[in-house]
C-alpha cells in the first residue's frame, strides 16, 4: 500500500504539472493494491483520474500518517502472521492459556466446561485458531462460526456466554502450555517428578507440554488448575520438582558420607 501524508503531498505540489503527472503515473502503474491519502487531505484530482484508469483504489483517512502507518503495520502483522488450526479446547486458567489436545471423544470439551464452571474463561472449543506473532508468541482464538459454543456429547451444543455470562469467555489468549489428554496405559512412561520437561512445537514455537493420563475418578479440573499455577511459579523462578530433586540428592549424599564415616571408624 502507498501512503501519502503531508510530506508526500507537499512534494507533489512542488512539482511542475508534467513532472507531477509522471510521478503519479509511476505510482499508479507500480501494481500497488491501493493508495491512502492521510491527514484528512483530499486526494489530488490527477491521482484520482490516473488511479481510476489503472484500477487502483484511492482511499482517504482523517488520521495523521504516523499513527496510520503504525496501526496498518500492526494489522498486517496480524493478518499475515503464520497460522495453524489445532483440534482442541483452550481455556484461560488463572491467566495462563492452557491448550487441551487429544483424540476425539477423550473429554477435552467436558474438561473445558468444568473449568468454566469453576470461574475460568473459555477461549475456544473444538477448533482453535493459532497465530504466531512477530514477537514469537502463540495466540489462540476461536472459530468465527463456532465462537463460544461447545458441543457436549449426550447434551448437544450449548452457548457458554449465554449460560455463564460475559466473564466466562475471552476472545483470544496467549497459548502457554499444551495439555495432552491420553488414556491411561500400564505400558505408558509418564513423568512422576516433573524434572524432565516435555515441549511441544507449534508454528516453530516451543511451549511446555504436559501429558495427562486419564483414569476413572481423576479430577482433571483441579489438576489443570495446578498445571496453571505451577507454570506461574516456574515463570517466577520457582521449580518445585527441581528443588525436591536437589533436596533428595543432598539427603542421599549426607547419608552416604555418614556411612563412609562409620565404616572408617569400624576399621
């Protein structure tokens, strides 16, 4: 897009008629998608005539060119940002964007609905549109058609906003942790301490991954809240699993030294 502000229009006004016409011809034949005249100024008649002949739209805007450039850049960054569609449910839990994934029918929507009932906020269900921002963050939002509807098996489609109010939803949220729901298997190798952290990669951005095995009676809602709170602690430099592992290693080391001392006394 070609933006004409006060400086550009003043330059055109300073040119002779023939030079101004040649400059506008070069502008209109440069395959630009549109020309925007900023600052509440009227488009020069020569520009309108040449643009019409070349099929180039001419737009006007009352905003100064500096602010318009900034807003247009931000808008284009959002529209043209790399994106992906993820099958899952996304919920804002204590300010942390949790993206629940897993095979169809495993209970992602039910988990999201239970979190909403506990006061958290639904971002999207079933289809999560994820974009990568220029800063390297992932932002998730809902499908325009589905919005904040949810499909609950056995019940049907429900409107979360109508049922729980405007505070139960949000339009978009940064994706910070992926929670992969899986069926429990005795052969599965599940993390017990949490020292070794798994990661997931979406659009080239790595985020923490928590694999959550499901068994009958397991309170997924409370565990999801714990995942969010634990993530907040890690952001602040508190890592309970690593601290526990360090204390355990220190204890084992102390006992080992004590045994060596006793053996030395016996000898």
